[in-house]
């Protein structure tokens, strides 16, 4: 019988296996394939090749790995409970000349440094007022666009992520 410590470390692995199996089944349905095990092997091989020269994908894989390896306990989702900030992993070196700490938030710089997979988490670290200013500058660049809600942090971040990285976020 496993100890409590062993059970704690095995739980994320079991959850990751279940998530991978479900994802493989969905992809089999999408592509009209029969064997999720063979598809999983093909995906791992293709991803390994792609990861060698695609830092954006590498950052996304690392972020998903961290999410799976360190799942948030149910108690962390209590209203009012402080959420731990995810560790951001730069995909490229940041030079001091790239940073203007006295200037406005530059979501494009964050995108270059952290990639699309980590952009949401990077933007979450900024207060609502700063995000409003960044969204206003983005709206000035593209007047035909606007956030769904200018008073909600999540809506402002979703707008910036979509505009800067060209992707929707599930939040």
C-alpha cells in the first residue's frame, strides 16, 4: 500500500494519464483514426521534432507540464484565497535595453519574452488600471477592435492576448 507521500506524487501522474487518454480519444474522433495509443506515439514524435525549433510550442508544453505536475488543490479555489502566481519561464534572454520600467506596459514585449502560452499569466500580474491603459493603446492602433468589457481584468487580458498573440484563451 502506498504511503501518503507516494500517493500525493502518483496522483498528478494518474491525472495526466487520464487527460492524455481523453485528449487522444478526442483527436482520434477528429481525425477519424482508430488507435489512440498509436496516435499518442505519433504526436510525441512529431512534437519532439517541432519542439527543437519552435520556442512558442516549447513554452506551451512547459506550461502544461507545470499545470499537470503541480495541480492546484481544491482549497486554493476558495473565494478570497490568494492564488499563487505561476512561474514564468522566458523563452528568450531579456536585455536591460529591452525594458523600460518607467514606461507603459508593452504586451508585445511580454509576448516576445514569454510566448503565447504564458502571455495570459504574464498579464495577470498587472493591475486593472495598467491593463486598461494597454488595452486603450491597442484600441488606438486598431480602432475596429475593443475588449468585451473594459472594467473586468479577465476581459482586458483576453483582448490583449487575442490581439497580441492571435489566440483565444479558455478563461
